[in-house]
C-alpha cells in the first residue's frame, strides 16, 4: 500500500476516574488535553472502560439520572451488561458485543447502570462510550434510541480464518452496518486472530483513530499495545493492521463537522447562548421526567 496514513500519536490510557460508582474510565478525549477539542470530530468524547472486576452486589452500580442535549451517546460493551432507561420511555440491556446508540438531540434524561442479575454475580466490565456530535441542523431533532445486538452487525470474514470485521456503522468491503447516524461515520470491531493482516481505507479528510481493546498489533510499521489509542494524520487514505496475537481493535473514522462548538457539562451545542438555554430548559422540566 503506497498511500499509508502517518501515525500522528500513540496515546497511552490517561489516569482512570469513576463515572458514578459503576464505570471506571480513561478519557482519551477531550478532557485529557492530548488533542484539540475538535481533533476527532464528529467524535467529541471517548471514555474507555478498560477491564475491571466488580464484586457481587444486590445494589446495581451505575450513573443516576442526568441530562444530555446536542449529540449522541454510543456505548459498546465488550464485557459485562449495562441497563439503560431514558425519559422518552426507551430502555434496554446491552451485553457483550452489543451497542446502545442514543440520540439525545433536543434533550433527554437517562440513567445507566449494571444490569441487576449481572450485578448479583459480579464480573468483568469493559466498555467504550463515545459522544458523537450532531450538526447544528439536527441538534434540536427529537430524541431516539437504537439498541443494536452483535448478531445484527454486518460481518466481513477474513480469509484463512483470520477473523472478522463487525461493521456497526458505515461500510466495509460492501458490508453495511445497521446503525443510523446523522454524519458519515465508520465504526467497526476488527476481531483478529494471531497473524491476520487487514487494510482499511478512508477519505483523507476523515478523522481516524483506532483503540486497541485486546492484544497487541502492528499498525503500518509501529507497534500498538492493549488499551492504547492510535491517532492518524489526515495526510493519506490507507491503514494496514497486523495482529501479532489475538486482538480486538475498535476502528473509528468520520467526516468532521466544520461548525463552531460550545460544549459544557452534559451539553454539546454551537454557542454559549444555546448552552444557557439548555440549562434553562432542563431546570424547567422540558427534558421530561425519569425516576432515579
């Protein structure tokens, strides 16, 4: 491949912090300061919950009721089970390999917590949560919710038992993913067996990053280890990936939203005035009601 993207940075996991009492996460962007706030647009935030063991409890851990406006939350489960409820009446449980794609848009209250039966037994938790920004014209759309099971993904099988690419959003080798998005987003799980090699190609202006969920890999000519995030420059189209051991890699690439951004707390809007309006609407009960 003659048109390989330059690796701009390979980022180790930032120090972990707790979100509520149920999610220990490493925030790769934006708050880690490792890159510009718009550097991975349309992806605004990535919290990575690396593997952690939770002991059994009869009181499920998690995050209580809180609001969002102006973006989408995308939660990908690799280990553990997470339950969701929101003020539009939507609810669901995602298990290993599943995705919960919530469009907050004009405003929603939601809560996330370890699924009750899973909590009683405890176990390994490993998750990724992304905040995907919405274009200004869609920020005040009606909220929506997409529960996506692993068996619904588009799947491309590599030759010679090399593994599989699970397509959540976008298209890989003419295989489409089930997620509906407001911007052009490519999101895949590459589940690779040791020795497998695979290539990806994205438009040069797409912001692109790979998160190493499991195993060690060689990307282009550099080694990337488990729990590291690989950020690519916007200077070419192609990426070559080789698994030096069994590996899982989350592939993210998307067309940037070239608009002003005004994030504050649980809201991602375009202006400070819109942030102030979001707080007013929330305080006046316009996001609906959800019991904690």
